[in-house]
C-alpha cells in the first residue's frame, strides 16, 4: 500500500507543478493521511469543479473567499498560499498593494472568529475588493447554517466550504509548511519580483 500511496503523492505533486509551477507541500500530507485511492478520487471530484469556479468568478474573488474560509478554519498553509495568490492578482489587476501582506493575514488565526471576520471586512472595504463583501457575507451565512442554499452561486460557495474544510484539515493535521501562491499567477516571476520589491519598500 505504501508504494501506491507514494505513487499517488508523486502524481499529485506533478499536478501541482503543472498548475502552479511548484510541488505543493500539502500533497504529501493528503496522501499520507488518506491513502492513494481516496486522495486521487478526491482530486478528480473536486479540482475540475474548483477550476470552473475560478473561471466563472475570476481568481481574485475566489482566492479572497478561500483565504477567509482558511483563516476561519485555522489552516496557516492554505491561508498563506491563497492570500499570496490574492496579493499577486490584486497587484496585477490594480497596480496597488493590499494594505496587509500574506504573513499578516496568517496571524489572524490567533484571533477569535468575530475578530477575524472584522479584519476581513476592514481589508475588503478599504480596497477595490469592496464589491465582494456581500458575497463573503453570504458565505458566512451558509457556513453557519443560518440559511439554506438558494442559487447556483450558493452551491459553489458550499463546494468551496466543503473542499477547503478537507484541505484545511489535512494542512492542520500535517503541520504543513507554507510554500508558494496557489494559482497559475505563481509562474509569473517578474510579477513576484515586483511584488517583493514593493513590499520591501512599503515596510521601509
């Protein structure tokens, strides 16, 4: 069984490299925690649907929502990967930096849930992300079970909640070390260097 698990991990790592340009650390945690068959079948069921959501919603909105979900679930690994992707995409789209960096967003795990939600609201409302606030509010209602899904968009949100519930738990259980941006934008080395330089300047 160990041979099959190792083969599945290698295959998932190749998938990550093809999508994002690097070998995601989480793939090993998923394989080791769930075995070859479940790990591979889970990705076959969930990744195509996730990619459709990214295409339909756009990557900025998707990564913003996934970042908040991952913060509320307490997963530093997924929070960092999606917050970093959000940073790069926001810079590419607007030419500006978000007022907090990906490392600061990860520290929101130390807050209680209400305070973490307030941090997201403050971030969104002070930037060009404000148009997405009502969708984040809808995610919170569905996450809390305060309302039932009533639209195709609601079902997309429920899928993200379930998908990242699984991934976040794998990251937490595996104490997985954060790596890079979980988006094809990670392959844009010039953009990453520009982001790094601007962040350094903003901290000076």
